[in-house]
């Protein structure tokens, strides 16, 4: 795979010119590398003061781990194809793909240059009036339309086959469900947290439930998931919400995407307990976050239910009571997967800035203990937490 | 696909000679067609008094339905590959594959000429001392070794991809889960049964549970199933049990295979209530059948539990309590799928001789009502029936 890397900026520009018609022949184009460098190369190709596009090129391994963790370039195809499929039913909330080229493992797509990464917007307490609604609708529409409720049986199975994604799934299987629940070298644990973490490693009840969630992740091919729907995969303005980076896409349990977002809003809620700034402002923000959780679930569940009711094509599944049961299962799965996200982001390999930005290790540990505790509760009590209101009550109790 | 059919016996003999070394050059070989003709051509190629093999060739449609229901020849590849995989861990109970040829959609395999079809052995009340143990072990070993508990995550996903089997799955999706629960033209209903069937079509609670089972069949890629494990797919002698015809193989819920066999033993139990012969002998046979059910579950569950305990490679799933929960889930799924098999074999397209051999329509209806009733109970009460003993009690109550 030595051929896949662009030699220089001129090669990138030539690639973009060859496959898009966004730039005039005499436009002077500039290339800048803008990726965070975790896994891929990401370039912006822009005409100063004019149009611009993003070029995303995959590397054959996980950059933050090194060449010891090889990663199929096929993820780039999966990302491009997932973006195209998502756009069919949720085009308002994904960047447009202009071109995908398999030999180069490169995608040319819409530039979201005026958007901010949602994680940093949340850390900065930037209130986003449309974000929860957009994300709820994005999930409902992408997940429903790739499920057996909507697709015919042959289409669904052909898609399952196209989105078999072992390398990226393996990352989740290990980082979500294995490492944080044992003394694994990949974990990164804030020293004051060590006693709480060791208690977690002894928690047999919790391990049974985590095994159950892992088994669901491994086996339940319900819908084409984004697969990595944390707040770093979302870009926002006041009026626009864009979901990027579906390279982890595969057919899995619907609650995994929903739970990832719930978990990320809750991680910010935990972190804001100790982040810098005025205490009253922080508390007002945390209340706003809980309202966003409610809106997220409201819009997701209302839209998903509406789609089940009106667009289910499988005759056996056109059953109101079964559809209600399905919604309940998605809810409970979402809570469980939110719990694993809270825990793995606190003590696993890949932390989040919402917690890591708290400079003082002892204060950070307070927020982290909250995240661990909340994650454990969500996993263990997911069958008992009967509604979003009950979840918010539970969160408020823990935060006191 | 006009090329795939053999022109004549000489072509079949030449094919066998080319790919096996079982016959001497001067042996005189004879070809006879032995298939029941539902879907495929099946030939025996034999040297009178000497060796013999089976040649199975697929047609591009469902023979009993006609060319209006096309069926991918890929099922022949799936059958050959499933037989080879099953043989890795359960070689005592599957015929040996000598050769598979994709362009001809043909398999050359071991002849089981001295074996009897299990369905007809059961109808004839032929007691088979090893059958339940063999089938229990066959299922435990094939299912465990193709699950995420045993396979590494990459291997498992590669196999899931290889065994995507939309055409054959669609048959099950329709014939098990759709047709029998509505007034579908494919159904075949004994007229005296009509009132009982119409009551079934009004049973909303039942339809919810059937939708749940269908959703599991569509989504839960737990292990490589045989996929069509009724008593017609098993051949027996006193000491040998051979499972054939895995052309429906795909990754699905483990309880589907187990439930198919349970359902088929229960179908014979229902039919024997009215089949010809001495009443006392029939009742003794029915008691023997219930003992076989117990033995089947005993051997399956003991072996599957043993394999989980000793051979689970996934660290997260090496958890005794989770493994117990898994066993319970398999049990409940098995009951549910057994219920759908009882119902679809009674009023759906593909009946079984265990019931259809009862000549008198009114007497047959008595056995059929029993099968419907039992099927419904298994589906609705599968979470309440706590053990095989409880199941046997339930069956005995219904039979009184």
C-alpha cells in the first residue's frame, strides 16, 4: 500500500481538480493539513476567498497506536459509502461526498469550515438551539431506513455484507467492552481514581451486563450504525448540525449510536462540574445539557416511532405493540451503551477533553468518579430506568 | 444458467470419476435419481455390490413452487462449505464432502444408503438409542465453534459474510413467520381446522411474539446455523446419526436450530395421537419421544455449557454468570422457534408426513389442533417455561 499516499500538495490539488468542478481553471489553490492526526490525513483545498473542499485519506494503521495496530484501508470505502447512504434519508446532516477513490483511499467531500466541533462547543458552553433535534432526527432516519423494518430482506443482507467492518469493530470491542473492566495496559487512569477503578474491576454484576452489551454489539445486525457517534464526530453552527467520520459504520444494535451520544452529553455534564468558570453559569449549563438529553430522546423516539408506524414494509413487523416493545429495547440498549461510553472515556485508552481539560488531578478525579458511577448505574439499571425523565432524575441525584 | 445441468448419466459418472478415486477404472457404474425432487436433483452413483457416492445438483428455483420463486445456485456452495465447517467439530454426524464444483452447482458426497430418514423412522416408531445424544452434541459443537465465544472477531465476521444467504433465509422468513399468521394463499389448511386457524389469525399477543422471533431470526448473527434442522434433514441407523442438507445455513440465533428439532419431535408426538396402530403402543412411543426431548436438551445444554466454560476465547465472555444467562436465552429462543415450527408445519405451505399421514381429515384435525395449541403455548410462555421438565409437563397436560 505504498502507492496510496499523495506525494505533495500539487498531487492533492490535481486530484481535486480531476474529480470536482468547484474551481475555475485559473484559480490558485492552497492545501492545508487540518486533521487531528489520530488515524487519517485530512486536508483542506481552498481558493482563498472562494470555494473549498476536504480531502480525507486513510492510513493503513491506527496512528495513535502505531503500525502495531494495522487498520484496513477499506474503512475509507465504508466511510464514503456510509455518507452516501446516510444522505439518502438524512442529507441535511451529513457532508456531501464529491468523489471517492479506492486506490488512493481518499474521499473528496464538502468543507464544513464554518462549523465548530461539538465537543469543543460543549466545553465552551455554547448553547446550540437545534443540535438535539437534528441529532435525534439524524439517528432516527439513518437507523430506521437501514433496518429490516424498512429494507427488503435481500437489500438488507447485501448491505450487511458490504459493511462488514472487522478492523474498526475490533477497536470498539476492545476499547469499550474489554480494557476498562480489567487491568489492561491500554488503560489511562488518573492516579487518584485507582481505588474506584479497582472496585469496578471486582464488580461481577457489572461484568455480566457488559458481556451482554458486548454480545449485542457483536451479534445484533439491526441497522447501519454510524458506529462512532461521539461529540467529536459532530460539527455545528447555530443552525446546522453535521455528522462526519462514519468509518466505524457497520450493522449493529440501534441503541449503540443513541447511547454514544447520550454518553457524550453526560460526559460533558460530569466534566462541567469541575471545569473552570463561574459556578452558577456551570450549573445553568448543566441544566441546559439535561434539557438537550430530553430533546434528543424526544426527537429520536418520536421520529423513529412515526417511521415504524408509517413506513414499515415488513408485514410481520407492522404491529403497534411489537413496535412499542422495540422502542423500549432501544431505550434500554441506549442506556447500557451510554454507560460503557462513560466508563471507557474515563479510564480507557481514548479520553475526552470534557474531562481531561480539568487541570487539577484531584478535581478531575471528582468528575471522573461521577462519570464512572453514572456509567455503572446506567449499565446495571437500564431495565429499571423507565423514561428519560427517570434518567434525568437519576443524573441529578448523582450530581448532588 | 443453462450449462449447469448434467446431460446424461454418462456425464454424471465422468464427473464422479474425475473428482474421486473411489472406483476402479474398470468398474461398471450405475446412476439412479433418488431425490424427493423438492428443490434439487440427487443422484446415487454406485458400483453394484461396491462403493457408491451421492451427487447433489441445485436448480435455479424452488421446484415445489416453480420458476416463479427463483433460488440462487449459491445455496449449493453454502451447503458444501457448511458441511466442511460442521465436519471440523462434528465430523461424526455429517456426510463427507468429496468435491464441490461451483460452475455445475454440484457436490459429490458420502452415500448414506444404509441410513433411514429420521422423519419416517419416527413415524414407524423405530426407537433410536443414540439419536438424541448425537443431535444434541452435533448442535452444541457446530453452534459453539461458530460463535463469537470461540472464533476470533475477524474470523467470525469473514464467515458471516461468506454465509449471507438471502434467498434461503427469505423462505424461512415467509414460511415460518408470515404466512401462518395471516390468510395467505400459500397456506394449506385442513378444512375442519379453519375455525382454530381463524382464531390464531386474530391473536394479537401471539403476533407480537412472532414478530419478536422474526426480528431475532433477521438480526441475531450468533452462530452458523444448519438453518433447516427438521427430522427430514437427519438420517439414522441404530448407531449412527447424520445431518444433511445445510443449504439454509446462515448466521442466526442459536435457538433456531434447537427449536426446529424440538418442534419436529413434538410434531411426531402430536401426529402419533391419531396415527394408525395399537393405542398402547402409540402411547408408549409418545412417552419415549418425551424422553428423547429431555435427552436432546440434556446433551445439547451440557455440551454447550462445557464448551463455553473451557473453550471461550473472548475474555469478556469468559464469565460464568453471563454464560448461564446465555443458556437461558437459548432455551427460551428454542421454545419460541419450536412453536413457530409446530404452527407452520400444520397450516403453512410445507406440511410434514407425521401429520399428513393421518388419512381421516377429522382425526387429523385433532392432532393438528394439538400442534397449533402447543405451538402457541411455546411461543407465548417461553419465558415462563423454566426447564425441559416443565415443558414435558406442559406437553402431557395438553395431550390429556
